[in-house]
C-alpha cells in the first residue's frame, strides 16, 4: 500500500485594529482584567445594534489581495448559531455563502535544498467576530470554569486552505510563510501566545492499495494548536494514529462522522473531543442588523497601492541585487521588514552586499538575540556599520579590528546617538587598529620572529606549510594593525630565502 497524507489548514488571524469589529470596545490584550472591555453590542444585549469597523474590512481585503484571492464585489454578513459559554449572543456574526474573497494561493518552498516550490490553494478568506475565552480547571478536580469576554467581538480573519499540503513539515512551512506575510502587511501581530494567530488542522490519509483501489480514511480536525511546532507534532501523531486505526478497523471516509480532536502537548497525543458539526447544524441566515458591503474598483486600487513588497518577492530581489545565497536571503527576510531595511541601508552605503550580509546575519543578529533587542533599538545604526565596513573594503582596518570597534560601539552607545566618522577614527587610533602600511616596521618584526623560531623555520623548509600560521600570530600580536594577508606574504618570502 502507498499512503498519501492530505492536510488542509484553517488559520484564524486577529486583525490589528484598536476597536472591535462591530463596536468601539478596545481589542487590547488584557488577561489580568477579564470582562472589562465589553459593551451591550459585543455582549449581545437586547436592543443593541452592530456597526461594521471599516479598518477591519480594509485589513481583511489587504490580506486577501496579498494571498491572490478574488475579491467579491458584493458580500454580506451571516449569523452562525451555536451555544457555548464564551458566545454571549448564542450566535457568531460570520460569512457563509458570500464571503468577501475566495480562490487564492500562497507559494511555499517545499524543499529549500532543491529549490522546489508549490502553490497551496486557498478556498476562501472571510471576516467574522471572535468569541470570548473559556478557562477550565484542568487539574482533574472538576472545579470552576471561567469565561473572559474581553476578546468577544475582536475582528477575526479566517483563511481556509485547500487540502494541498502533503506532510506535517509542509504545514509548518505554510504557516511560517503566511505569518511572515501577515506581519509584512502589518495586518496582525500574529502573537500565538496571546491568541492573535490560531490554527485548526484537517487531516486524513489516502491509501492506494495493491489492486489500485484508493481508500480515504475519516477526516479529523485537530483544534486550537498554539504553536507551529505543535501543529507539526500533532499532525505527525495523527497521521500515525490514523494509519494504525485503518489497519485495525478498516474504517473509511463516510463510515463515521467527522471527528474533532484536541492536542495534549505534554503527552504528545491527540484526544477525542466531539463530533464535528456540518453547515446545516449552524442554521446560517443573513444578519438582519448589518447591511451588505459593496467593493468598488477604486477601493481595490487603493488597497493594492498600499501593499508593501511581499517577502517572497523581496527574497528574489535581494538575491539578484546583492548576489546572496537562498539561505542568506531567507535569514534576512525572515527577521521582518525593519531588519531587511537595515541590511539594505548598510549594503547600499558600504557598496558590498556580501560583506553587509555577513555582518548583519552574524554579528548584528547575534547581539540582538543576546541583548533581546529589536533592530530599531540596536545601538549601532546602519550608517555607522556601513562606515565601518567601508573601511574594511578600503584596507584601512582588518575584519578582526572592525569587530573590536563594533564591540566598543555596542558598549558605549546605548542611546543610539549619531556617531561621526571622526569618532570611529578616534577609536581606531586609540586602540591602534589601523592597518600598518609601513613595510619597514613589518620587515623588522618579521625578522625578529623568524630569528626566535628556528624550529618553525625548519618545519616550513621541510614542506610543512602550516608552520607559517604560528609565526603570523606572533607578528600580529606585536603589530596590532597588520594585515594578515600582507604578513603571510612577507613571511613566506622571508622563509623562502
């Protein structure tokens, strides 16, 4: 038998608005003061009427355009009926048969090693209001469950993919690419710890038997996965569980209702929760309190004009403009727009994209992580780093000396003040880091070192080229600003005499 994994994802994104989708209550994350960011509208009290948040709709359309969806010229709101403690109205305002967008795609790197890419289809992206949050006692003692309605009514964009993903790793890759795009668009902070990005995964197996007959296993929906790693782990477990379940029972799609399962990260297993509702169970009907929305061509043109350069396009441009590897551009772009802007400013000013890449992805990123800083708070501005790298390219200082200056600037410039070229000159002079161009001084020191190390000289003349390395180190120690390559050349000449 040959088994194919079939995965589709439903991603719920809280949009970055200051107020809720149908009222003026704050959307600020506020876990310490429950049920204070509420009003008659988001609590669904009798006589209250919703009014649509224009910014929420604009952010939703912006996202849909970025994921290549068709935008409907006419869309309406529907009531999705179900009863749950965190849904005070007894229904959720959502979209059913006329969503504002559909039929899109997002391209992912299926195999970064081979460069293989694939477009993952997107069935629809629709706008709805979020529910509140239930907090259950999970100690097993069966005490209180609590409800916090601060989140109720927060604008939520649901992005539903086609079942085009073929492995848990691909699902993780899709989520990472989608989150990166959303942050570039500035439509959501995508903070999974605060619930700004949540994911449900639908998974089953297609089993091709030896006789050529294909059987599909029952579809399972794994709910509310709170990290990309947990998405991957839950799907890996579920694929294995479904294969074992089919081998044991032979159940196929249609034999049992669709099942909803949860993920226990501590035990590393999924567990049964309930049967999955169908659309008819929700008894959708048009919301009588909200007018439909028409989308004009002028509105769409304005949305398209406001879009930034997408991550995938920016990777391609950085690669072609600066001659960087696929790995390098992925590291840079994945850090976010501000980091890419920093890199491009450094590269443009110093005139060496590869040198700028090496420093930004290694030295800058390492110090950012150690100090827990975002690039906007990094002590060394892009122009200052570019000035430093330009001195390397002009053979004024060595890379080793530049790193000494870099560390000195990190220590002294917490306030991110503008640092002049003269100040860099001062640090270089005080530390004696300028490249020594006086070959007479180098010849003198090399002569002394060679005279003190007869064994290294003998080893070199016996064909041991590595012997010159120890001598280079001794020369560099005495002549701090010496260029290693110049020292090596002069040493080899001296030893070859």
